[in-house]
C-alpha cells in the first residue's frame, strides 16, 4: 500500500544535490553529512570549479580545500576526506568511479550510506541508503520493525521492496521525511499515507483514550 501510494503520488523522486557527473555527486554527498543539501549546493560549485576532476583534487592539500568549504559542517575532516577520496580514486580506480558498494567504501570519507547513494543514483543498483530521514520514516510508518541501526533498517526495507524500486524508494522516504514526516512535529494531517501509518494509528488511539 505504501509503495503503491508513492508510485502514484511521487513518480519522480531524485536527489536534491546538484551534480553533472559521478565525481561531483560523490563530492556533494561527502559534504552533505550533517549538513543541508541547500548549503552544499551553495558551496560545491566554487569547490568544483577549482577542482573539476578527481586528478585536480588529488593534487590539492586539505588546507586548500578547507578554504572552499569552511561554511560546511566539520570542514576540517571533510577536507581531508575529499583529498583522500580523490587520491585513492585516481590511484586505485584510474579516476573512474567504481559501481560496487564494496569498492566505494574503500574510499576515504565514504561509508555505507554514501556508497549506497552513489550505487543507486549513478548506477541504478538496488542499494538503499539509510540516513536519519529514512531511519525515522521507516520506523514511524512501520516499514522497519524494531530496527536499532541503519543497517538493520536497510536490510528490512530491501527485503520487501522490489529491486527495481529500491533506488527511487530511497528518495521517496528521504523527501517524505524532509517535508512531511518531519522529526519534531510530523504533518500527519496532510500526509497521504496516514491510513497505512503505525505512528498515526498510535496517535489516534491516544486521542481516543
């Protein structure tokens, strides 16, 4: 039911990060950790203008990268991760973005969530990245049962979502969490899936009591 609703009401769902190639997306995703996509989209263009390829970024030093991303959260660590990522991408993969999650996570600054984003968005693989929005929304709706970690949530979700829908399902849940099922005060009154939602049912029972 939930999948059917999203298919009918959100047939187009994609990342809000701006990019034109896999390298630019990876840079943006690394920058987006605990930072808004809006801020990343403001900062990334100047960074990428200066370092338009992995090879250019690999030749940089973290201090130089820091100057372009100082308004992003955790700029010191992210500057080191970006340079380390570029160097390994050039040295181990000849500057070509790998498509497998197992290869992507060998890049500095790339955890499973980031690797899943690249695998699904760039290569349309059945990989589902679980960020805070996905983790919260899946639990609230009842799509993940007592999952305590992002990995548990990922495994539960991909167990029942058809492979061909996993890439877009990631965006369905993120966008729903970003604009409707928000953290503090979910907008249940305007939510199209309230009749399928475990959280909403629970809230209704509280009111009845």
